[in-house]
C-alpha cells in the first residue's frame, strides 16, 4: 500500500496594524484552525505566517505560528493587502522545504474546510485537486449558499504539488512572480494554471469548503465593486435582465441552492461552531 500524501497548509494572516478589528481577525482565524485540527487524517502540516501572534482562546498543538517582519507600509489598500498575502504565502512555502510535503494548500484565515479533505486528498493519484463545490456563508445568516463554481470565488480552493523544481535556490519571499501559486492572491482559472504548469488535477467530489463573508476584515467586503464594474453588469444584462437574474437567483436559493446550518454541517466543518456558537454575537 502506498504512503499517504502529506498536505501543507499555509495560512497568511494580515498584520494587526492592517486589521480593522484584531479580536475579530483572531476569532476568524480560530474558525479556520478548528477545521484544520478537526481533520480525520493527521497527514498534514499547518503554518500560520503572521507579524503578531493572534489572540486565541486555546492552544492549537498541530499548528506552527511563524512570525515574520513582512509588512506593507503605508495606507491600507486592496493592492497592498494582496501583496502582503502573496509574500506571506511564498514565505510559508519556502520555510516548509525541510518538511518536504507532497502537496500544499493556501487557506485564507477566515475560510473553512471539510474535516475529510486531508484524508481524501492523501489517497488521490492526481498532483492537484480543485474544490469546485463549496458554500458561501454570510455571517449571522441561518443558511449556507451552495456554489458549484467555488474555486472561482474563493482562494481557499486548490491543492497543488509541492515540487522542489518550483523553488530555485535564490528564491526569496519578495519573488512572488517566480512561483505559479503566489503570482496572484487568488489564482484563476486554476484549471488553466495547472495545465500551463504541467500539473495533473481532479475535482473534489463533495462540498469541501466554506467561503466566509460579512465581517469587517474581509478584503472583498472592505473594497466594494466600483461603479464602473457595476456599470458593466448593467450594460451586459440591462436593468430588466439584471432584476430578473437577481430574482431567479433568489428563487433558486430558496428552493435548492441553500443548506441550513445544523449539527451535521457543524460536524463536517468544525469552524462553523466558532462562527455560529461561540462567536454568534461577536461580528
């Protein structure tokens, strides 16, 4: 029987200075860490790359916290937040060379993964895996919205090979353009990126991720789409088309596109307990 393939999680955490609410940032990270520690397989390593240690309610023995001096100075912006993430991701990947994992996954510090993800990935022959099925969760809502294009909305959706050839000896954390998984904070379409870099891949056949929205430190929530972007949507669909599309999505959501947050779902995603139970009134 072949040896299970090990998985490295790299979790980049924004600095305290760039956080609008450090306690909230720390609570969100705890939800993510709860999903990692709740994995049914131990074939993983997990690195949190941070400037300051977060405020956690307990210890996480299977998680390694790596403090760095990576910092993007100046006024907080979308571009600087992305660059901060990219550099911390590459720093984590470079630091993990001595661990020699088989695969790696970048996991945002507020998103959730299914407890069986590591176990499933460990036995798959493909080099990469794509989480194309997942959920979107708006904090304080009683339901999750299903997504069959999860990898297009969430950066926490791809497992890629950890290959020594991708890390030349001179590579440093500033060289984000030199590694295909750190060139963008959210690489997409990942299928094309995998194909261009000779990575065989397959889709995870179950709903394996939760993309969390609605808290003050979400980059996407902090930087709303511009009026120009909204204008493009209006031009493409027309006002009537936009209203009909919106109504259709609402009907779909009520009928089959959502799932109620219950005990079974919290068991599958242990971090949901942090968001819905211990932190229900914290956001």
